[in-house]
């Protein structure tokens, strides 16, 4: 993420369980060499890391404990099957992307459309901004 979350969306990120994830990257530095090593030792067939001391599996519970994300309860959004992805995008984000490919949006558009959060936005616009911020986090390091 290029910038820390605005205090104006902090309560929305807390409600969805993403506040801890939004701040975790600010306190810790990621080690690219460690990440590369883990990627090299990942076994796609068994979903484990093959390490010199044995095998290691990362479970959903591990992710929950490390990132503070809830793994039970309601999802952020429901499964959506639509012929009008522009309408879905507008309902969730409050903006319409010109090019939507089967429900996928371009991250560059997301960053251009939600660059800075102003103090004069309505609650609906802040919710849309919060959702855009969560999408950017997922793309960035989740």
C-alpha cells in the first residue's frame, strides 16, 4: 500500500476486521529474500513448505492469528453473478469502471479513482473508499 489508511475510514476497516491488516505493513519491513526462499520451497501438490528441518504447512488458523482476520462469520460481500458488472461495481464502490472483464477490475483504475479521501465525503462514499482500500490491500500483500 502506498499510503496508510485515512482516519476517516478506520472505523469501517475495524468493522470488517481489516484494520490490523491495514496497519501491519507499517510496523514491519518485509524481507524479499525470505519471501523468495519460501516461494522456492513451496510444494503446490501438498500445499506445504519443504524446509531442511522438515515440512511446514500454513493453515487458515495461522493466517487468522498473524493477520487478525476473522475466518468465521459473514463474508464482506456475497457471490455475485451478473450481466451488468458496471452496476455491481457502482453498488459496491460508488464508481463505474469502463472496462470490466468478467467481474475483474484494473487496479490502476482503482488507485486513480480513489487517490485521496477528502473530509467532505458522504458516509456512502467513505464506505466505497474503504472497500477500494481493502481491494488494494488484498492485491498488495494478502
